[in-house]
C-alpha cells in the first residue's frame, strides 16, 4: 500500500470513529409529554450526557476487545474468515454465563458454584466457557503431528452450534421471569451504566492486547506467511499460537460479559482496518482496535435511530443484519466467485 493511501486511510478511520462518537453523544431518544418516545438531537442534560458517555466507553472497550480477538484468530489460523463467533469462543462464553445463571436460580447443592462463577461480574463464567471452547476446538482440529487451520475452523463451527444448543436448553430450564433478561442479554446490549470494575477490566484487556500485539507485530507478519517462512526468521510458532489462543479467548470473554455474545464485530473490524491501512501488523493492530470501536459505536448509533415499533433494536441484531451479508461477500470473494 502506498504511503499516501495509508495516511488517508488512517485519517478516514480516526475521523470516522470520532464522528460516530460525537453523534452517539448527541443522538438519543426522549419521552414526550404524552408518554411517547421521539428521536432527539442535541447536547442533553448533564445526567443524560453522563449515561451516554458511559455507554460509549463500553462500546469502545467491547468493540476494541472483539476486534483484537478476531485479529488474533485470523493470524492464528491464517484465515481471514476466522473470528470468535466462527470458532465458537463467543458461544462458549455465552454458555458459561447461562450455565452460571441457571445454577444460581435453580438452587440446590450447586447454587454456590453458580454464585462463584458469577463473581467479578461473571468474568469467571464467561472466561471458563471461552477457554473450554478453545480447548475443544484445538483438540478436535489437530491432526496427528500437524496443525490444520481449515479443520480448526470447521470444528469451531460445530462447537459453536453445540454451545448454541446448550444455551437454548438452559433458556428453557430457567424460570420465565429470568428467561426474558437472559434472552435480552443474548441478543446483545450495551450497558448504559456498567460496573466500573468490569468496564476497567475489559478496557485493560484491550489495552494489554494492543500493546502486546504491537510488540509482536513482526512475528504476526511472519506467521501469516506460513510455517516454514515463520520459522526461518526465528518465530516460535508454538509459543505464538498458544499466546494468540489465550489472548483471543480472554478478549472475547471480557466483551461477552460486558455486552453479550455479539457476532461479526471480530470478523469485520480487521478487514476494515486492512482495507484502510494495509496488512502490516505494525499499523494494523492499532487500526483494528480503532475499527472495532467504530463498528460497535456505529451499531449503537443505528439502534438509536431505528425504531420498528417495539423499542430500540438490540445491538447484536444490528451487527448481525450488517455482518451476515458482509460475511457472505467475504466468503464468495475468497472462493473466487466475485
């Protein structure tokens, strides 16, 4: 990529995210005197503005974490279609949260275990589910003495579907009063008032991932070329793969706890960043973080603008409506159809 185009892409990316952030702070919905809800544009009162700022910070943190997780899995598998959603990590984290919630509400002798898993805002439950999904995919996808990225992706799809079935089973088992809250969380929601500890933890994970990814940029570049090329320049592939697996799982788990199992953000953000700044990870890691923040901020803005009569759309619905066709386009393009 030419330097001029790269600089222009960086300006477009940063400027776009800044514009989305500004619009998110200015756009919202207010209650009319007759009890209805209407779209409002402008600087709100200080208490409303504080809520919008908190919601925007949550969207930026979760979007950055999901984007870095997607980039980690795409480098790990040398497959641009890999993501936490495709590999079953998001579903595994969601299953962990649902299992812990069911243990709590079901009572009995295992209620204490559910309470333990739901501690620290549910991070142990989501992290355990994500790591379980990673372990299953890794064990199923490894051939004897070889590392097969294609098999890992196929196993990830199977694991994702299995965990999704488990989530539906747990939704059926919980009481009706709890089921609605769980279903809302499963569709994705950006909290207006998030736990400071949780928000700080997810933000810290994203910052740590950004620092480590930038530090290992040359190794990530070499890993994308192939095993022989990576080893010829001194990259320890086993250590790098283990690190990418762990980092991708923890980043996805943290975002799931904060905003729910939102799909496609981790898939699309690295592609948007590559389109604007090129494939070199020295620039791509930071651009991916920025793109992820912009994608989730944009989805949150869309849900503020669109009202189909049943209230604001869940943010996960917005990302899926956009991400589904985009994923199909990437798949067809990769296969040489377009």
